[in-house]
C-alpha cells in the first residue's frame, strides 16, 4: 500500500510539471518549456537542516516564462526503482557503446552511506560488460588509498558483480579544458584513458558542499584524481591541501567546467547519464553516517544531457510535498548555480522534455 501511495504521488508530480509548462527552479531569471509525456515501453553544514518547514512555503518556486527556442533534450523517467526499471531506462536512451565501457558510481563511504546497491545496478553493469570505476578521495576516510578503497568496494559487493578499476591507482593525467572561466585543465585518473564509453550512474541526493549531488557531481569530482578534486574544489587555484574554499559560486562553476572538459575530451556521444532518486538524504554518499532521508523515493531518470538530467531531478524535488529538508540544503549552498553555469558554458540545457516510460 505504501509503494502504491508513493507511485501515485510521483505520477501526480509529473502531471503537475506537465500542466505548468515551465521549469520548477530556484533560479527565477532562467526560462524553459519543460513538458511531460508518456511513452509505453562532511556533516558540517547539517545544523538546522532537519527543522520542519511548511511544504507550501518551500515549494513556492517562481515559474519562469516558457521558451520556444531550440529543441529540448529528452529526459526519460520511470518510477520503477528496480534492476528491471534500470535496464528499461537505459534501453530508452537507444545508445550503443562502441568500445570498453566504464560505469562510474560512488562506492560509498562506510559504515552506512546510501550508495547504489550492487543488487540494483548489477544487471545493467553486466548487460554492457562494464567495468565499475572510481577514484580515491581527497579528504581522508576509508577510500583515500587504493588498498582501503578496494576493500570498501569488496565489502560493499561491487567486486562480486563486475571488474573494479581505481582509475588513479597508477597515477593521473591532465586533459585540456577550454570554454570556462575557472579551469584550464582537468586532472583525472590515468586509467580513464582506457575507456571509450561511459555510463555515469549516480545516486541523486543532497550534498554538504555542493547542495546536491547528481550526474555533474559524479563526473566533476568522482572522475577527478585526488589532486584533481582539490583543483576543482578550489576553483583551479591549487592541487594539494584542503578541499574547502571560501568562494562558493567559484567552486560550483569549476565543477561544471570539469564536466565540460571531460565531455569534450571523451566525446559527448560516448557518454550517457542515469540518476537514481532513492534514499534522498540531505547528505552525500561520501558521508559514512548520513542523515536519514525524510522524503519518499521518486524514480530513475536518464538522459544524454547531464544538465537536463540534474535539472529534471531538481524540479521533481521541488514539486515533492515532503522535500523541505533537501530543498533547504540545495538552497543553502546555492546548488542551482552549478547548472546555471553549466548551461552558460554550453555543457547542456536546463530546458528539457520529460518522457515517462511507465506503461
């Protein structure tokens, strides 16, 4: 009964988005024409997050004027958070890998983070003969060295479903970055050069520093080597030391620019993005003891456009009646600015067409 209630609630949210004919966003200056169609087939920022805020005040987000310009990228949606649902959303993208496939996930910080479980993602990873890839962290913890990180991957069940590759285990490489204002290069694990095709498989959730973590965060920090992580976190000012930086907007812009550098180097046609909206905590999977989610699961979304994908997830969060805590986290960190800058530099579009694949 509970699952049926939440499925009905998600459908109501989708229909509301369709009726509005506009993007639900915390950036009133932007414009969009987002529509819904059916298709058959570290906790330092936690203070005050769990205080109750009325849904009618949290979700009163300005509605931008629709835009008629250009063709919007498609974002596919299913409310079926299961191995079958994940396979169906992947198939909806009609994407065929051409070479060796990397599946970028977060292995999750122990002991209790909300990483995507192997039993959920295993069928998809095996269907594409994928290698699960990650890089070590830049902030300590149980995944800051290769030996410890490999043990976490084994303990969390990932080595049982596929090959596992720590891309920075044998060093790092620099790839050029142009078109931004913060970065002139990106620094990734050297093994990134071994893969032609990429599935960016992300758990969408809150984040203490970025406001939220989705496709853009999974690439921008997740594929960066530890020094590359520092480089992004400090908006291109250094490659060692603390990841904390005083200019919030600058580091969010660097986050978007890293993804543009990655996409330009690999080729956008070689990358797809999937976000799973379950266990929607205000905290990231890099937090080993995250806040317990206080909102319902929503579904799985996928697109060839990472900006459209993350924006669609943001919009669904804003329309959900029980999302007050997560909305506060996003707005506290000005998280939407990552997508504003990503669109401005040409990484993707915040305007999209949402296609529901549930029968």
